[in-house]
C-alpha cells in the first residue's frame, strides 16, 4: 500500500535538516551527478494492434444506435479512486469516492480511501471524519486504524497515532504500514530507538519494502548519518522507482552533503512524479540558491508559494523571495 508520503517531511522539518547544510554555499562537486532513476513511461500501443477505421459507411448498411453506457458500480468507482491515490492524484480520487459512497452508503473501504485523499490534500479534519466512519462501519478494518493514525501523526498527535497503530497490530500482527506509521510517531516523540526497532520489524516482515527502507533513511537523516541514509534511499528507489518521498529524502541528503547539482536532479525527479509537490519546489529552490542560480531559485520559490497550503509554508517561501530581492 502506498503510504501517501507519510514520511515526507513537512517543509519546516526539511528546513531544520537543511539549514546547517546550506547556510554558506560551497562549490558543487565537480563529479557529474549519477543518472536519476528512470520514471515509468506509458507503453505505446503498436499500430498493428489497432483496428483500421473504415473510410466510409456503405449507405445500405444501417448505422447501429450506440450501446447504452453502463453506470459504474460502487466497487468500480472505488478501484478507480484508489488508482488515482496511488499516483498522488488526490483531487481526482474524491469525486469517484463520493459516487462510491452515494451508491453504497455502508462502504467502509470507500470512506477510508476518501480519508486518505483528504489527508493527501491537507484536509485533516475531513480525513479524520471519514476514517472514524470507516471504523464505525467496520470495527475490524485494520487499514482504517493505520490511516487514522497517519492523520494523527500529521497533526503531531503522537499518542493517538501510536494507539491506532497498536490497535491495527492487534487486528493484523504483520501490518507493515502500522509499524512504519508507529515508527514515525515514535520519532516525533523523540524515541529514535523504538522508531528504528519498528522499521527493522517491518523489514523483517518484508525485506523488499521500499517504504521501510525510505523510513529508515529518514531516521538516519534525523541523526545526520548521510551515508547510511543515502544507501537506504538508493535501495528504496531501486525497489520502487516512483516512490516520491524517496526522491525527497535523496534531495535532503545531497543538500546536506553540499552536492547541490545532485539535489536538483533528485528533486526534479520528485516533481516529475508529483508536479504539485510544494516541498520539492521549495527545497529545489534552496539547492538553486546554493549553487547559485538566482533566477531558477526565484522561480521555484514562487511556485512553492503558489502551492503552499499553510501559513508556515507561505512565510518560508516569502522569506526566501524577499531575501533574493524578488518580492
């Protein structure tokens, strides 16, 4: 399951990790940055497989009336919405989930998915309401507890987040996402040892979990252990080339190593995966500023300001623009 960037640091947390690394710009490494992990591309349909179009319709052949379009079922709306969520397209998922719930008012999974979409858009109160409803409809739905715990973690309500993860693990003892979300909350409380133990447990359950490697990288970042962080990030991207948050992690590591060109490449990959990611624009702006490339830095900070949802994120972008004389 895609954790919707749970371990993506907020802009303000990113800044706290970056300030020491880019306070005084240093020359970028002369070595060329390694090529970015390839992003999945759409597979073209071979022309030979396409049915040829008729050049004309014989007048003697009656034109059939178009077949009525079947209305999608609640399950079909749900599946289409989940596919959008997995691509970080939360706004597109919402109308389909609304329809799924309209057709099936007791659809617990649809409420839970809509909560994920709202959380992805930063609408945490709506997300909590939907997760509450999912749990009310299906009290043994482990995913709903994890997803509600994720929202509590976003709101820095660590105790409630941990409690929800504990409940999920009672229902499903090998729930990787429960371990990873609880690890995030333990880290938020400052209990790095418990956080690392939970991530290691997730990797024991699934040694090929890209999310777990990326989560461990975040813990190493918090300890400023850049080499271990980078090793885990690279492993995560190898396992899951479209893992948005891993590219953000990679960008943070390179920023702190003062490898600004490489940071730009990593953050550009994040933007290709999710063009509306405010954090990626902001941190790439810091990288351009450190190179220095003033014009590109200004463009990224302006985009970050346009995408900002919170007053904190807006102020951070505004301060950078002011410092560069662009406001």
